[in-house]
């Protein structure tokens, strides 16, 4: 399975655990992302998301990822979380073989490292 497939499957499988999980949420800033934008029913629902505003929209190609606007390589992807969603996502992502760094804190983003093995296809 490629990085792209594993990363997207991590979000899909996390959703199956009852966590709201969305990729590439676009808004002017992370502070403007709310439960409606994420599709949550309640402020207490667990959630995870990646941010796609202000030039941070991602373009995937197998084992490589670049920022869509600049075509610059993405060394890692930040996954933002709350209400217990981070624990589920980290567990699922690691089970799929993704290289995940997270200190377990509700205040720290989960960092998923990108292998970027075939950059020439995306530049």
C-alpha cells in the first residue's frame, strides 16, 4: 500500500470508530474551523482533521506529497484533533504502518512523516 492509500485509509478507518475525520478542511485559518465545518453533531464529539487553507492544500501521488500551490515537498502532515480523536487516529495510523510522532497531548498536533520517494512526478 502506498503512503497516499495508507493515509487516506487511516482517516476512513478512524471514521469507522465514531470519530469525525476529515482531510483537507479549508477555511481562512484554523481558528475559524468549527463543528459545522467538520460535520460534528456536538462540540464534545471526537475529531481529527488536516488543514488546507493558506497555501497548505496537499497533492498526493503514491508515496509523495507536495503543497498544491507551490509544489514544494511536504516532509510531514499535521493532524489536528480534539475530544479523544487523536488517540484513535494515532492508533489506526500506526497499525497501517504510518510513521507517526505524537506526545499524546491534547495541545500537540499529530505528525505523520511523508516518505516522498518519487518527487519528480509531482513537481
